[in-house]
């Protein structure tokens, strides 16, 4: 699908390079030309674009993630389905996957594991609260940012709860992290994600997943049967409380797992406060795990065992002494060996053991030396990445402002330029008035690096009994989506040109203002991308008279023409220069500067002539301004009140005027001449155009 590189999707997204490939789609780095920002675009592969089932699932992914707005979940900006391409536009993450991080660092310590796991759990908590189960939680789908935060991504096989599920090819591709019920094709819910998160934590603490095998099916069967070794059997440094959390998450019976991500987070927080804690779980460690059969025979552990294996015998450990004993099969030769033969055999055996021990010692030293070098290199690499040394970044710490209780406004971003303010879904509150900031993360007074994102939750006031569509016209896209997401609705953005509303502002909504809404309903937001870009060829107007040039440019569509008077020997009013060259393709909104001659300097004869007596000027009468005329605009009769806006040539002359129920018209005093046209908008949506004749 590399032929997409360089193309412009929907006259907006320029595809720059491939940054990832999955089972169903290819992810590209792209630039949004309307908002001038880099984004990630996931395009459905060609072999699936003709299959309506795959296209449905692909759209479902976009719609599912569009319902989510959380700092630990990758944000979706747009979803598009057309004949040319089916794609999802997402935020571009500057970081590496958790899998890459684990491959570089190896076994993580418990603090890092808890740090990453709590953020993943918070993202899942938000998704589950919206009825979305990820169903593919694995380190590959978790991105680690340079500031240490993580974002869950790729809801490729996410499904809304209460839907039937089967073991798909995509699920088998993630079989090391699959839940037992997914492996069996049974019903899945939020506890399936909790199981997968437990597996990810297991791998972070031990350096390996709990189950492995020669084929995906073999691994899936192990998940169904259970029996993973305790993490502490592979890493003795795991705190008991954290091991309990991991194994409770990985319980075979869904009823033995955490009931929700919130419940799991509560235990994580308790462990974070007290790493020595022990949880009173009902035999979870005994029920959820058992030793893997035959593990002790996989590899010899010492020299004696290796020698015994080489000699065909078996090795056992004495219960009384703890020493390894060499067990050889008894051979009945019928004759006794001589004492010299026995001594020579024992001497050869001791010499062989000595050489073997020497080789083992040298190999051990080499392994230790290589390990030390590798660990030092990894530590230097990670410190360089996350402290910005490789990128030449400096960590400047600043104090986080106290914003709780402060009314939210767009001016806050200008007041705090050291931070990036992000809106979370708004929430109802009995404590904070509508529009006040009720929560911030990080909290006020914290010391963070310059440029850190502050996530703000704005209050919607007291929750009403019946929810109706608010008037979101001329509100920013971010504010509108945060407001709707906070009420449990699913905002989806659509984009179109507008000469009335600024770029990034809501033009209209569907459902319209005042409509009663249902829980979880999808709300379509039409967002302005600014005036439509129209190109025209610049005519040559040098040598024309001023008014002639202005008329020609107006007919060509150029409306932003600025005449400038300059000294020139050319006749007065003649165009002597133009800012854009002839035949250049320009945006019609581009400023065009015309230099207009002021005429030649007056001569002495001209001066004398102007001083000659002249007849007294005729008395001029000042024309009187036309009187305003009351104009009645015809309106539809409705049972509920609505808002009316009237525009003339793109200029708003009446803004959000409330029209009472039962009214069929609106009277406005206007002045003008000839025939004028006016555009009427009801609740932000175009209603009709009305012509008015002035005498």
C-alpha cells in the first residue's frame, strides 16, 4: 500500500511515510493541511476494503474509540469511509511500544511495572465505563511516551459489551495474552481485559509470558488449562502483594478475577502506599497456578547433573544432606573389577569433572562480563532517551498552577504558556458550578517539566433529569467533544468550509439544539475549516485606471484588494504596480496591493492657473441618509422556542435571537437600496434565503 505515500486524502491529509503494519490495516504518518499538525492515519488494507464485514469492523473500531477521551488512550480525530480509502485519523504518538521498551530493558522492577500497569488500568477503566472491551491488550498495543506516561492503542478487535465473540485470527495472533474465555470462543467482558493486563504485568516482572508453545493453538490450550508458575519462581524479587494482584487478575475463573479495573486500581494503590501489604484473597495463589510438570528436568543445574546426564544416569537430591547424588544403572558383569581399574576409572572421572568445572567457570565469567556490558549500555540508552540527552533536550521544571474552582476559558492557554491544556470529558457536579474546573492532573503545586500536558475536567453543574441537546454553535471542537463525552454521548466530527464561523468552531449539530437525547447517542458535529479555498489567475492591471482595475479584480473573485497612492509621473489614478505577477494562481482571499499614481508634480503655469479667479461654487445639498425600513422575515411555526441568526453577505446582522413558540415571523429594521439577500439560520442550521426590495 506504499502507493498512498504522497497522496492527499480528502484534500486534507498528506501521507508521508509508513510507521506500522497490522493484520487489517497499515498506519501512516501524515500531515493535516487544514490544522497544520502531524497525525497517524490507519488505512484498511486493499485485500479487506472490498469485504463489507471487514469494512464494518473497521468503522466500528473508529466509532468505538471516538467514544473515548482519556489521557491513557490514543485519541481519534476523524473516521472516513469512501471508495478511495477507509481510514481512521488518530493522534501521532512520539514514543516506543511497551514491547520495545521491555526488549531493551529486560525484566522491569516492581515500581516500573506498577507505574505502567496503573496507567493501562486507568485507560481500561474509562473504556469499560463506555461499554467498550479492548480484547487485545498486549505490550505491542501500549505506547510509552518520553515523559513516562503510556497510551493504549489499536482497538482493532474491540467490541461493545453484550456481543457474541469467537476466536478470530487476530486473537490468535495475540495468543500469549489471550484470556481463557477468548481462547474457547466464549462470552467476553471487561474481565477479559483484566486477565490480559495481568499477563502483561507477569511478563514485565519475569521477562517472559506465562505460557509459550510451538503453535498459537498450543499456547491457547495452556491458557484454557492454566498452570502458570508463580512469578516469584522466575523472579524472587517480586513483592508478595504485587504477585497476588497479578495472579488474581489471571485467575482461570472470571468470577475469581477483579470485577472491574476500578477494583484492581484500588488494590494497586494500596500496594503502592504499602509494598509490604498482603491481600486476603481466597486461596488465589493455589487455585490459579500450579507448577509446570517436568520443568525441573529441562536443564541440568550444576556440574554433577551435567556429568550424570552425559553418562546416561539420573540425578537426585538427598533429602538428608541436600547434596546431589549420581544415580547410575546397575550392571551385573559377573566379575569383580580390580582395585587398580576402579582407581583409574575414578581418577579419569575426577579429571573430567575438573576440566568441566574449569570450562563452566570460564563460561560463567564470560557471561557475567557480557551481561554487565549489556546492562550498562541499556541503562545509558534509556537514560539518554528519557532525559532527552540524545535529542539535546533540557528538563526545565516549573510549578503546576492551581486551577480547581477556576472558570474555564480559552484564555487560560495564553495565561499559562508553559503548559499544554487538555480537556477531559466534562462531568456533573453538585460542588462546582457549571463551567468551573473541578479536577486537574497533575495537581496544582507539582513540579513538572516545561511543556507538560495538564488534563482538566470541567463541571457541567447539577445533572438534569432529562438531557437535551445544548447549543454548541461557535464552540471549539475540543470543548464540544469534552462536554458531550462527559454526558456519555458519542461525538463524531465532520468537517466543512464556512465563511461565518472561525476554523475549529462548531457550525451545526445533529441532533439540533433543544432535542431530547438518549444515553450513549451519537452526536454529529460539523466543524469549520475556514472559508473555502478558491484559486484564480491574477490578471494584469498595470496601466489601467484605478476603478477599471478594481472592477476587473472583483469579477475575477479577488475581494481583498488594497489600493495605495504613490508619487508617479503617470496620470493620476493610473495603476503603476501590482503585488502579484500576472497569470499567477492565487487564493482569491490573498491580499492584492495596487500602487495608484498621484499624478505628476504641478508646474508653475498650472499653479498660476489654479490661482485665477473662479466662479463661486454652486451650493450643494447634503444627501440625507435613507430611513430604516421594518423588514419581516418569514419563519416556521414551532411548538418550542428556537434561535434565529440572519447573515447578509457573510456578515451576521442578527445573532441567536430567541423566537417564541408559535411565532411565524421576525421584524428587523434595515436600511439599503435595490435588492438585498439575507441568509436565515435556525439553531445554527441553514433555513432559507430571503430577498428584500428597497426603494
